[in-house]
């Protein structure tokens, strides 16, 4: 299973990438939504994308909306991983196509629980 970690923080990308790799995922990274879209276009769809909200030039909300417009990426599970706690913004992200939400700071167990909710638990064994 392939995952894409999208965050403008190198340390957060490293933490999430390491967690996923330890769970058996093949992981690639991007520094923002625009770079992530370029990776998807060049390398094809991934099974999972962990997406930060606050990035520039393309933020996580815009990335989720762009992914959901592409039929080729319809199977990609999108999880927002962010400090954004406003209920209206969370609902907006879920409405445009995010599958789940993980609040920072997060733990490995929180990530595993979200993967299980998404039916991706087999990748964690």
C-alpha cells in the first residue's frame, strides 16, 4: 500500500513517514498541496494521503477538493492531520471529501485507529 504525507514541516513529515513505514506502507512526501498533486500526476494514485491544513501555495483543504475532482484518484483515502480545531472548518473539509481527521499532536495509536476506521488496517500488520 502506498501513502503520501503532505506537510510543510519536515519534522512532521518525518514522524508520519516513519510511523507509516513501520506499519508496512511505502511512503512518499510532499511539502504542500501543489507538490502533492504533481507527485500524483507523475507517479499515479496512492491508497492514503495524510494532509496538513495550513500550507502554501496550496493548502490541505484545496488539495482535498482538487483530488476529489479527479476520477483517477477516487480511491485515495484522505486524512487531514492538523491543528485546526474549528468545527465548521472540520465539517467543511469532510464535506469536500476528506475521509477522516487527526488532530495534532497525535500518537501512533491514533493513526492506527484512523486507518482501521478507513478499512486500511490490513496495512498495519
